[in-house]
């Protein structure tokens, strides 16, 4: 059939034969190349799989008794801050030469003085009025004594006149001796004397009321005198304690009136630091007791000594203070604010002082935690588990955490004395994996946790 197809077309048959030959040639070359490459391939090297070994630092734990120390932060403030204002109005005529912010004014020195002349005049007037009333009181008492003696004499005279009147009247009516005019004259004198006695008796009856009124006016005058004296004293404003000037707005010839704050005094001898603590930790570890007075508030059984450190002090120098009271409870954050007191007298001389406004860390010693384990905070997970080493293999334990601090954690259960705990971080934790351990120093048997 091919012969028939190629009849008359010898060139076409030749081209077909060449193409078929080329195809078979390419296939043969490919097969040869594949076999050659296959002969050059080497079989893979057989390797034995090895179990991964994690290198880690570890420590052997032992139980110990630890004085728990709660850490908090707070800003120093002065316990006493007094805003001083003028209590009387007037013009300022004098001010302290060092009345400037930051200066220390000793106790008793004059801060500023208001023109006292008006108050000196008022004091003189009040004193004169009191003297006048005292003189009036003395006059009343003298008059009372004089009228009392006059009344005695008048009553005696009345008795004599009554006897004389009755005698004259009897002689005239019985013996017809004398005259009717004489009887009337005797009666008239008797009545006049009786009237004089009544007048004296009425006058004496008024003296107690007049004396009482005078005494009341004297008390009023004494009050006015006392007020005038106080106002005069208030014209001079002194430092009630050795104070630092925190604010001043005083100028000579300035007219002031009561109520406006002119100077702010700060007592730096006693400082306070309000420190916020977790209420659960505070309730568990601080020395709270029952209040014998029956008030529903926190009562400290003791005032432990605390350590205060200014966070910006690179020398790591501590100040000593005392926990003195609980100031507030915040129901929103469930924290309590305790007050730490630091006295200037307890600070080291010739050193940077602890002053108002410094932000400090505070270490407050609490109760004793018995038979607990101390571990670095990094070795205990937030879920409360630790990595232990048992027969050089990872053993994950769940532990009971009673206090977690920035650097350390206290554990009361889940570990036994002599257990090996991994303290370094592992990239991957697989329970049962092999460990190669490097041991750190054992934690001492006695101490405190901060």
C-alpha cells in the first residue's frame, strides 16, 4: 500500500523514512542517557536516629520557713500641709526675708505682718469700755452698801416717829393734852418717814438686777476685748512649725482679706507613702487583728519596720519606715492602701533625702510562711506548673502557689524535699524528654522573700 501511495512521489517517501529514523534515534539516545545516569546514583547512607537531649540549669529544693515580704509602690507625701490665709483684712507691711518657695522657715518666725494700727485702736476701745463697766460695778456696790445703812437708820427713825405719833395722839384723845394740829403734824412726819423707808427698800431691791446687768455687760466687754486682742495677734502670721514653703503669694503693701491662701506650709519631718496592695495578699500576710473598739475597719496588731527605696536611686540605698495604718479600700481594683511612715530623724545624714513627690518601692515584712519552697518566678508557669527532673527526664508537676512576686514564687504543695526543679527556660517542653542538667546553688534554709 505504501508503494502505491509513494508511486509517482518518490521524494515524499524519502522524507517520511528520515523522520521515522530520527524519532527512533532520539528515543534510543534518551534510554541510553537514563541508564547512564541511573548507574551514577549512589544509595543513601543509613543513619541511626538519636533522642534529643535538652540542656538546662536546675536546683535541688528544700522546704524552709520564710518571712513573707509584700512589695508595693507609692509616692511620698508630707503628712502635714497647711494653707495659710489672712484671718483679718488689711495691708501687708512686713514679710519674711526668705519667704520663697523651697525655703525652710523655723518654727515661730514671722511669715508676714498686716498693718496692726486699726486693731490696736479697737483693743484700746474695748479695754476702756471694760474699765468703765468695772468702775460702774464698784459704784453700784458702794451705793448698795450705803443705802443699806441708810435703810437701817430710816427704819429706826420710822419706829421713833411711830411711837411719837401714837404718844401725841393718845395724849390728845385721852387727856386733851396738845392740839389736833400737833397730832396731824406728828402723823405727817410719820408718813413721810414711812415713804422714805419704802423708797430705800425699792432702791435696794433694784441693786441685784442692776449688778447682774452690769456683769453681763462686763462679760460682753471682755469678749470684745478678747476678740480685739485676737485680731491684733492675727495681724502677725507666724510659722506654727518648722516648715518648707510650697507656695507663696505675698507682697508688701498688698491688701489682703480673709479666706485667700497666701502661703502653703509643708512639714517634712514626717513623711507618708500610700502603698497599694492586693487585698487577698494583704489579708493573708499582714498582721491584721480584731478591733477591740468594735469599729469595722482594718486594725494592725503591730507596726513592722519596712524598707523604702527611691526607684531612681542607683545606689540602692534603703530608708527605714513603719507600717502605721490602712487608709482606704478600693472595691473596683480590690486593693487596699496602707500608709508607711518615714521620719526625717531616721534618715542618714549627708545623703540625698527622701522628699515629697518621690516614687518609691516599699518592702513590707509580713507573717512567717512555714515549710515552703522558693523558686525563681521564671520557673513557674502562670498555670501553676513546674518542670522537674526525674531520672534525667522531664517531669511536669502542678504545684500550689501561695505567693507570686516579680523575682520569686512561694510554693506550699506539689514538691518534696530534694526534688530537682529546672530553672532555665526550655525552647520546647516534652514530658519524658531527656535532660542534661547544670545545678545552681541550693536555696538557704532560712530567709525572707521580697
